[in-house]
C-alpha cells in the first residue's frame, strides 16, 4: 500500500464517515500564535484549526 495508499484510505474513511477528525478548537487567524502554543502546552485533545472566516 505504501505511504500514499494510507492517505487515500484515510480520505475515504473521512468521506464515508468512518473516521472523524477530533477538532479541539477553531481560532481566528489573528490568534495563530495561541493556536501554535496550545498543543505544546498540552491544552488540547485534537486538532487546532485556524479560520479565515469573519
């Protein structure tokens, strides 16, 4: 399968709902420094996303 095959498999799992990424926080782009700090400080369980919306 190799490296790229694993990504393809994960993408299919997300599309069909079998894999659900855990999102801990969504922060505005202006809070990028905080978003970078949170995982290092072990303040999250899951991904920290930056939003460019509103």
